């Protein structure tokens, strides 16, 4: 009887140890998945917006500080709407000399902190033409544009366009914050999840959110880059003077001499043409000879 009781206790202990081991394996697997997702989220694209980084560093603790009645509220800082505006310009000018103008334009671009993205030069029948695409910091845009216009002998065309992307920038930034908060909530939910199926489902949700965050972050970085640098499409050219011979009317004697030369040229051409058709002359002479011979025979028979 004691032997059977001992065997039963040993079997129950083995079953309990097996269940406890399976539970530990599930917990370990969940922790591995959680660590992997958190490492993937932290190794994503770096968000380059300084405003969002400041919002993350200084959140609610400073907002909950009691304000003293004697403390003065600082005046609101006006919004710089221009920093989210993409500016472009098209400038076409005529210059006196192309080479000195090219050197001056390149120096003006360098001194303004910009660069020449592309350049080409072509020589036409009446023009020496050069074309450039200039990228310049937005705070130097108007200054450089006016400076380039000053090199012109005359301004042919000048157009300025702007695209306001402030709303898109703000909306995209807000969507990133919402998705990051949702992702963090999924991480917290994942810590309490014990079912492996729920772990995999949450993992898929976190992966989708992370992809959306990276795509939106890329758009934010693109808007920042485009709004930080403005574009100037510059075309400048130099006119080439066209030389024409003076229009002189020949005198009467010269016209007579030219007419004689023209007539002699016509006679020479006619002689050359008659000589060139010598086979037809031979055929014609042969036909005439045969016709004449037959005519003589007819006369003799009569």
C-alpha cells in the first residue's frame, strides 16, 4: 500500500514539474519576442525634428509645476511659417560677356552657402547660352536672387513660386506621435500576454505600426530638406553680333560683263549637252541613211 502511494506522489510531482516547465518556456518566448520588437523599434529611422525630440524630453512633469502668481508669462513667439515653405524661382537674363558673368555667379552662389546642382553651356548661331540649377539656403534665397539679377544687362524673365507644406508637415508629425503611442501601448499589452497566438498577433500589429512610422518619418525628413533649401533655375546668355556683307548694286558695265559671261556659260553647257548625247546622233544618222537608201531604190524601180 505504501509502495503504491509513493509511486502516485512521484507521478504527480513529475506532472507538476512538466507544467511548470512549459509555462516557463512560454514566458521566455514572450520575453524574447518583446525584446526583439523593442530593439527593432529603437533601431528604426531617426526622427530628425527637434521639436518632437523636445516634446519627448519635456513632457508632463514641467506642465504640472504650479505657476507663481508673480511669475510673468513670456510673450508668445510668432510662428515662422516660412520655414515650411518650398520656394522656387526661374530667372533668365542677358549679360554682356558670358565668361565673367559665369565666374561672378559661381562666386555669389558659394558666398551664399549654396551649390550648383547642374550646369550646361551651349553655343548657338546668335548666342552663347549657359543654364544652371542653384540650391541655396532659404534665408539667402531673396538675397541671392537679387544679386543674380544685378549681373544682368537686362532681365528677360523672373518668376517666383512657393509651396506651403506646413499643414502636411504638422499632420504627418501628429500621426507619428499617435502611432508611436499606440505602439508603446502594444508593448505594454505584450508584457501581460501569456498566449503565444496573442503574442504573434500583437507582433504583427507592432510591425505594421513601425513601418508606418518609418514611412512618415521619411516624408518629414524630405519636407525639412526641401524647405531648408530653395531652388533657382538660372538661364543667362550673351548675344553674338552677326556680320553681314554690304549691299552694293553693280553698275551698267558690270551688268553687261556679267550677262556676257552668263551667255557664254549657257553656250558651253549647250555644247556639252549635245556632245553628251552622241549615241542618239549615231542612231539618227543610221536611220536617215537607211531611209534614204530605200527611197533611192524605189526611184530606180520606177
